[in-house]
C-alpha cells in the first residue's frame, strides 16, 4: 500500500506541474448503421487522398485506474491500446479532464499524452497499483484533413458483438498548448458533415450526474 500511495502522490505532483505539453481538441457524435455508408462517402470527398481508400483499424483498448483505499474516485485513469490488424507498439494514453475555459469555445479541450510502449507496460502499471476496469474493441475507418483526424468506428464487446446499432464519429486534433484557433477550423469542417452527423462537444460531467 505504501508504494501505491507514493506512486499516486508522484503522479498528482507531476500533473499539477503541467508537464503534459499537448492538448486534444475533440468533437463527437454518432450515426446509425444504415447511414454510415453515406457519411463515409462524404468524408472521402472532403478529406485528403480522395482517390485512396480510407485507412482501417481494429484495436483493443484497456482502461486502467489507480485508486487509494481512502478515495472513492480514481487518482488517475490511463488507457492501453493494442492494434489487432497491424504490428505496432502498444499505446499508453493519458487524457486529462476537460478544460472549463470559455463556454463559447466550439470544441472540448483536454490535455493528452500518448506514448509508444512494449507489452510490459501492463505489468508496469500493475506494479504501480493500477487495476484494469474494462476493455473493448474498436473497428472502423480513419480519415485525415490536414491536422484533423476523423474516425468512424464500431464499439464491440467480446471482440465481435456490437454494443449498439450506430457508429461513433470523432473529429480530433492533437496540438501544443496555445493553438486554440484550430477549434474554429474543426467547427467549420463539422458543419460540412451536417445533416448526416451532428458533432458536438460532450459534457461528460452531465452523464456522471445522471441517476
């Protein structure tokens, strides 16, 4: 328990020192399976490499949290992503809480850090006191428009069973702090996807407060 407490204290000190250099700008939405092909066709026309087929991906994502016996909420949550369709390093990802900031800002903004790792990262997290909460599989398509990344993905449980009859659509940019102008570019791009899909900044705290 002592090592777990020390790890938690060190992680909290690091985060409070603003060591995360990048921010993720994010808009999210969903589209029914029956309309997904129309959205893919629209994205092929709007994004880079119009003549090429969209990049596909199939990943397993595992969520780990670090909790203390005296605390109800986790001290930290991280994700480990493992590609299923290509040989690639595992990706360890930390995502911070959304910034409160200006409510008129068109996108959600949160600190983000991605690190390529060996498979031993899971053992490392376990030794630090992290425990796996859940895992799921994502399969879908990825497009790029300049710095913007657009994914259209199906969320699966047990590797093959869809959790819904819709696709998750995400528009994101990873950029150094201080480049808030990218949010307006994302808003303009999202407008071009209407009425097929409505991309919004999601208030996760609202879901946490639901009974």
